[in-house]
């Protein structure tokens, strides 16, 4: 018997069986298609046992597919927190605004003295007044004044940037 005739004869019952077995009609369609492909590539040795062979092969393939799907779901659940989650690309207008804000901040920082710029950036990185004082060569007590002056200059320069 030709493959087309065999498929017409057994396909409906096979799909119904696999769909009931797996609970997934889409999976059943895939499994039955693979079963007939396997029949074409490696047919059973005895043609009289064809119906049983088809159902046996379809059952094994369905079990394998369900096992793989179950294992994949387990692995995804276990590693779910490890999977990278991509952020949507920024809106071009938002991206342009961010670039402009960065440029303005760089320009405002460039207008500070080296000591003020270092102190301000170190503070933003969480350094203590003692660490900042050591880095810029001043006393711990004067770091507060230095930072206040740096913030004022930075804010004034940003306002000038925004106005222009």
C-alpha cells in the first residue's frame, strides 16, 4: 500500500489517539506527521503489523516529546532568574535626551577645578569625607566646604548649559 493511502486510512485515528494521550492536539499533529515520515524512511518488516507499528511509534514519540517538554520546563523554572531579560530599546527621543544630559553634565564637570571634580565624583561613588580628603590633599573638615562649592558651581554651569 502506498504512503498516501496509508495516511488517509490511519491518520485520523492516530491523531485522535495521540491527542487524547498527550492532551495536546498540536503535538498530536506533529507526532503523527513524524510517525509517517519514519514509516517512509524505515518501514516495519511485516506489513500486516502496520497499524500496531504506527500506534507504537506514535506513542514512543509522544512520550519522548512530553519528557523533553517537561524537562525543559523544569530547567527554565530552575534557571528562570538566571535568564537575561532584555530591556526594550529606548525611544529615540529619550535616547537623544539622555545623550544631551550626559553632554551637559560632562561640560559642567569640565568647568570645575580638578580638586572639585575629583571630590564631587568620589562622593557620588560613595567615598567618605576622610577618603576624599586624602585623595585631593585636604583635611577631612574642609571636604564638606569643598563639596558644597563644587555642587554650587556644577549646578550653576548646568543652568547656564540649559539656558543656552
